[in-house]
């Protein structure tokens, strides 16, 4: 904003030396430095407070956005639960319809076919005599006297 060079500073120093005098100039310079430091400190604290307020406002906005997202998730979850219940009701209805159709088909089918698994288990299965019986002893193999990895 202000472009102050060395020549301008020398001019201000010379005028202040002539106006204030050489005896009071160091004391005035100390007081001026003290007040400049206080002003800088005050400006820095105001900047820090403004930054804190901005951060707090951003945090509030994020919390509001998260609350809105949470509300959307809850509503979608509720809708999903309702859809699942509806699908479960439709599935149980379809299963009941399939059971009714199966019973109707079985009443019209031939009597040699079993109506359900318990009847299928009651039909005897005859094994032919050629079917080998399962032995509890393992198969015995003759032992070779030769070693597989070379004879010694």
C-alpha cells in the first residue's frame, strides 16, 4: 500500500529529530514501538478470532450435512425393511402356490410315482448279486521284498 523507501525514512527521522529534539527522541521511539507492538498483537488476535469463527461455522455446516445424510440413510433403511417384508410375503405366497400346484399335479399323476420323499424311501431297492459288498478290512496287497528306491 505504502511504498516507503530509505530516503523517505531518513526524511521522517530528520523531521522528528528537529520537532521533538534529541533528548526526547529515544523515549518517543520507545513509546511508539510499544504502541505499534500492541496494535500488531490486537490485529493478530482479531484475525485468530475470525479464523476460529469461520472454522466453527464450517464445523456446523458439516454437522448439518451429516445429519441430513443420516436422515436419508435412515429413511432408505426403513424403506428397505418394508420392501424386504413385502418380498418375504410375496415369496411365502409363491411357495404356498407352488405347493398347491404340486399337490394337484401329484393327484393327477400315476400311482407308481412316489408323492413325496418319505414314500420314495419306502420303495425297496434291490441290489444285484454282482454288486460287491463293502468290506470293513482294507484291501490287502502283497508286499514286495524289493525296495522301491534301490536294493541294498
